[in-house]
């Protein structure tokens, strides 16, 4: 089977310089969703017809299994499919999809493919309450498809038909070239409609069959930011329902956004307004507080993520406590039972088993052993203005508040660092390290008083 995806339109109603098919749904271009669905059907040829913003589209979705056909002038859907013909295998049928219709399920397309077989012309239709604006499926007295008529060209009687054309079709490829060549643009839009091929097929003695999706939203397209937002919410609710069916607790299914893949173990709980991007895995008994953003992360069993925590390109082991207001940046790796608290940032660093940094701390480019206590206000000074350097802190170190560790530096096992210390030299195992200070007290001191105006 060939699959052709039409993606040449400009999308004027989007009011954007970005090609319509590249606008994001769930964090990925509309067209990428369609291509993913197409791949599940294992096509022999996969062709995307590009036009407006062709270079951007090619760059965004280009892959070894994707070929591109260029439609220089957007003269209608029939004309668009014509541009793909030289790239198709004529010995197998061709399925036509649309780059701005992202939610069609593979099961629905399989139903259409099975109905059409190798020789019939198949049309995906849907029956709606309000068919205004769509092409109507006109049938004869026996119920067979006679033609598809566009809204602007339909009679009053035809406009009352509730069964509409989705535009998704499957057709024998050998005869498609002849049918497309015979199309005329004597219609209200002055375009060459792919829908007119139905009549060509009937005239050629080819049976036209139809199939319908399980849900109307599978056939909805995007022509405006309003429609894009509506499809986003439909998609996110579908994702939420799948999570609920899998046993995940969602405090409010209407307030979760998954912009990638989210895999959850048993007894996972997610509070409101959380965003998951890229590939995220939450193991058994993970709890995620409200307003968290988690991107490309793996979280171990029993870990608690408190409110407003941001995680990107990081991992946490089992029974870790994170947040509130914590930030894990790429390369952060927290071992089991580690604690990273409020306003702590960890980047490209490892925290060993049971180590804690609970307040107001920056840990960057560091290797921290087990059972280390990192006091509030501690900073690993990893950047010298040109290069990054690493800090190594061995097991059972106690770091007092307001400590600066100037990398590269190594602190040995069991060291105690007094509050307010700057460590710029390696410290041997078991030592106490501090910077000598003189405290001066003055008697009879009076604070300045603000002068009255």
C-alpha cells in the first residue's frame, strides 16, 4: 500500500508564518502525528506532498522512509495527489491522508483499507449533527455512493445530508492517474477536487465503499488556532482516559498535559497542572505534586515529587524526595533515598544514597557520595569563566551552610566543613575544614535613625 499525506496548504486562518502542518499538538507537529499513524500501517511508499514552507516541512519531518512531492501551486486536493503519482507503486492501492488531521486512529484506517480491498474505491465518511461546510455523500436509492458534492456546489436537498466526506480515501493506483487527469475545476473554488474522483471511479465500473470511524473527533482537521486548541484538549483527554484505565490516579483529568510518552507503574498519583514532555517513566507508587514539569526523566519507585518541581534529562532512584521548587537539569542522577529540597538546583551531578540538599543550593558537575549533608546556601563553583570543572565529595561528609566549593576539588570521606567556608584545596579524610575568621563586637553601638522629613 502507498500512503500519500497532503501537507501543502498555507493555513491563512492560522495567522502565522509557520506552515499549518507544523503547528504543535501535544508538543509535536500536526504532520508528525499523521506520519506516525501512517507508519503503523507499514506502507511500501510514504509520500508527503509539500508546498507552502516546503523546506521547513522537509526539515521537520524528513526521514529515510519519507519521500516528498512538491505542489508549487495549491490548485486543490486532486492536483496535490497528482504530484505524488510518480513516486507511487502502481501495483498496490493508495491511501490519502491529510497533514492537518492528526487524530485519526490506525484501527479506523484499517477498517477502511479492509473494506476497499485491492480493487474498490474506499471513502471514510462520518455522520454529524451539523454538516455545514463539508462535502456531502450522495447515495442512490439502493444506498450506493453516487457522488460527493462540496458545500458551495450542493443543492438545498444535498445540503440536508448528514453524512459527510472526511477526505480520507483509498483508491486503486493504476487507474488513479487517468481519473486525476480528467478532473475539471469548474466549481465555486476553481480547484481540482479529489472528491470528484468518486464519479470517475463509478463511471469506470469500480465499486465505491465507505467506512466510518469510532469517534467523530478522529476526522477533525485544523484550520485555525481555535480548532488547534480544541484538538489539543481532545487528545489530552484521550491520554488522561488511557492513564486512568491503566490505574493512574489523576486529581483532575482535565488538567494534565502529556507532550510525548508517559509510562506509569502501579499506584502512581499525579496532581493538577503537570506537564510531561519527551519520554517520562514513573515507577510504582510515585506521587507528583501540582504544577510540575517533567521532561525526559526516569523516576524510581516510591519517589515523591512536590509542587513546582522541574526535571529535565535526569533520573531519580527509589524513595527520593524532590521539591517543592526543586530543579533537576540534564545529567542529574539521584540515588535511592536522596533528598533535594526547595530552591535546590542539580546539574550534571550525582547524589549518592541518602544524601540531602534541602535548601537554597546549587550542585553542578559534581560526584557526591552517600549520606552527605549539604547545608543551605552551598554552591559548587564549577565554572572558571572558560571551562567547567568537577567537584568530588566522598561519603559521610557534612557541609555547613553558606559553603563554596571551588572546583576542581576533592573532599575526603567523613570531612566536616564549617559554615561559611570556601574550599579551594583538596581535603583529606576525616578532617575539619574552616576559614579562620575574627569576630569583633562593639559596645555602646547605636543604629542610625531615619531622619524625619
